[in-house]
């Protein structure tokens, strides 16, 4: 079964989006202290058309939240269900984010991830992102478009 094209989320998707984030971060909740609430502001982001989703069959399996700030497009969050990890979905959503940034004519992409998620940092580096700094547990990264 293949993945559907990435599409803008609708309010009807909200329960499934919440499920994706809950599942994606469940493995980190006990081992990483101070993770922010991934569901906070989600309904507002969906209403503002800042959330994109991807499905496999009829099941929502990945979510991407973007927010334009000045001359940059910020990747607020990207998450996939654990069952689809390793299938290129995270990379596909990041390429989609970069294409969205190009459409919006921003200069750069930005994101922050957690220092205790080294797999994320490695994936972003593999996709051409550069670490720009650290602040406590946060790792800041950027990609010039």
C-alpha cells in the first residue's frame, strides 16, 4: 500500500492528528524530561491551514506543522506513526516543507529538536540542514533555500 499525497489538514482530521503525535512521542515521554505538550495549539494550527497530513490507505500516518516567521519557514513539528518509520515518510514531509518554503519565497527553513533525539538531528543533517546553536536541551537547525 502506498502513501497518499500530502494534503492540508481539516478540523475533521484533528483526532487522528492527536493520535499520531501521541504515538510518535510516547516512547520519549518517560526518558526525556521537559518535552513540550505536542497537542497544545494544534486545533488553532489546523484552523490556520498550517498543518499537513499524509495517509496510508485511509489511515492518517504522518503530520507536519509549519509556521512562517519573517523570512523563514519554521518546521514546528513533524511526526509519523512508529509503524511507518523507516519508509521515507519523514524525509518526504521535510522535502514537502522545503517546497512549501520555496513557494512562499522565504530565504530559509528553521527548526528545533531535542538534544536527546540524536536520530532526528542525524536525519536533518542528512537532508542538508546545519546546526546553528544549542540552548539547554534544544538543538536549533537551519537550511538556506
